[in-house]
C-alpha cells in the first residue's frame, strides 16, 4: 500500500494512472491536432511559431513514452510511483531507442510484462523509422533553452541552442508527418499503460 501523499492532489493510484492515460499522454496529440487544423489557415509569418510548438509536442510524446516504458520495465517500485518522477531526458531516450530497435513486438510485450491487448502498440513501436529525427529534436528542445529562427530564404524553422541547430520544414506535408508521429507515440504509450491498468482492474476493485 502506497503512502497517501505519494500522488499529487490527493489522488490514489488508480486515479493517478487514469490521469496519465486520459490527460497527460493524449495532451501532445490534442495540441498537435489543433495545430494541424489551424495550419492551412495561418498567416505565413505565423507558421514557424506553429511548427515550433508542434516540435515540442513530438518531444513530449517521445519522453512520455520513455517514462511509460521505464515504469513498466522496472517494477522495483510500483508503475504509478515510477510515473511520479520527472520526465526522462536525452540519455534515457537513446537507451530506449536501442531497446526498441532490437526487439520484435512479442519481445516488447515480454519486456514490459503486459498482455497481448497491447500488441497493436508494440507493433506500431517496432515499425517506427523516425527515431533518429526525434533524437535530433530532443537534443535541442529538451534543454529548455530553445529559440526558433524563421529563415527568410526558404520554408524552414531553425532551432538553435549554443550553436546546436536543426532545421524543420514548414511544408504542410511535413507538418502532417510531425502531427502523425505525435499521435503514434501517444497511442503507443497509452496502449502499454492501459494494458497494465486492465491487468490490475481486479486489484482496484478490491481496494
């Protein structure tokens, strides 16, 4: 039994995990969807700012996926308690990429100790081919000191930090791709966490 003050604002374990599933994990996708809907109608001068916000959503969705992975893979503490910790950083992401690139979907489920109801998430995870792009985004955005510089000569946004710069296109198809990536990452993480919660449903009923 966890201490009553383990989780924020008086939540118990079940409600805290529901907060993660229903609010924190979908948040980047919700914001990305709103950006995607407004992007075609945005002034050209506003599009770099929208892209910069979208990039932040990709990074958050990626790191929340890592947080779910780490919480499920290491059961030395409860999954919920693990999720109260700060979001992972770049080194954690790189470790996650190594793990994800070397397992098939069934091995992913075994690694996370979740049931086959999470197989769609595992299959989607193993099919991702954007990990190197995400690594570049995290390398800049995760520092918290990002600036974005709309280039005058083309349709790119340059993110710069201490000379570490990346360029992200404001082409509408590229924006769709980033929004889809955000949605995929959120879907994967939510599927894994929901599978864990479903396995514990009887425990929650008896508490």
